[in-house]
């Protein structure tokens, strides 16, 4: 039963991250269809409401996927270096994958939001520094996030089963 639950959670996280990635890439496509004029490093773009909606949706799905993976995986925190050295390889892998998922989440969300925000206004055009590919790079980071989330969840799940097995053996041996 636990393996079926783990497979369902992994598939859910993958599906959500892939959906967020696709939304981010489609937001970039929608943004590129708007009118724009570029002179050196300054670019004037007409906001595209569809790009804003897709970018915000991608960010929301990415954040939801991250929350599900973290809640399902449990806490893998290291209070001290000594405690980290005593952990099993699965628990260490879970911890490092968790750190990587947070890093990818922060960068991916920032890119998706920074790419979507200029499209939220209803003005005719806004000029500023070129922000090319923020939405599509954020979308690609959603796929990377899926990879690290699956590594985290699988490692945390294996470490939990390992620890329960050790606890059961030590309880059974002392009886």
C-alpha cells in the first residue's frame, strides 16, 4: 500500500511540474506575439494579458507541487553536522535533494513572476531592460524541480522505511 501511495504522489508531482513547465513555455510564446520594439538594451513591449495569466498559473502550480512533495516527504532537517554524519545514505540524499528543490523553486518562481508581472498592466507599452526568456527558463526549471522532488520524495520514503525497520528489529530483539 505504501508503494502505491508513493507512486501516486510521484506521478502527481511530475504531472504538476510538467504542467507548470508547459504553462511557462506557453506564456513565453504568448508574450512574444505581442508588439515590441528593441533598441540596444532597452525594449518597449505591449503587455499581453494571456502571458500574465499563464505565467501566474505556472507559478501557482509549481508552488503547489513543491508543497505536496514537501508535505508528503516529511522533514529532513539537519540540526548539526554531527547529526548529519550519523544519517543513513538515504536520509542524506533526501536532505540534499530537499535543499536543491528549494533552490530551484526560488529561482523558478522568481523567473516566472518577473516574466509575468510586466504583462499585468493594461497600458499600451512599457519600456525597460530586456527580460527575454524569463518565462521559458522558469518553465524549464519546473521540469528540473520535478526531477529533484522525485529524488527527494523517493529518498525520504526509503529512509523512513529504513528507520521503521531498524526500530522494529531493535524492539523485537529486546523483547
